[in-house]
C-alpha cells in the first residue's frame, strides 16, 4: 500500500468513526463508551477499506479511451 493511499484510508476511517457513534440507533451510557466505540469503528472501517482496495482508480483493469 502506498503512503498516499494509506493516509487517505486513515482519514476516511477517522471521519467515519467520529460520526458513527452519533447515529440515533445507538444508546450509550456515557462519553467513554462513545469514544471506545469510535475506536472500534475506526479499525473496522480501516480493515474494510484495506480489504476492498478503497475504491482506488489505479487498481482497475480498464483504461479510459
């Protein structure tokens, strides 16, 4: 994984993990639970981005004509 792609994946994971605990489907007991959940979400989203390639254009087989 290239450095630029790695940084991109980390930024996307951080942005999503900060937002996910605020969804209305969750019921948290306190701020500590929200912070812990954000950490878990960060690693899950990062793993999914790495596993799927993050949708990076350079990985496609087809070239634009």
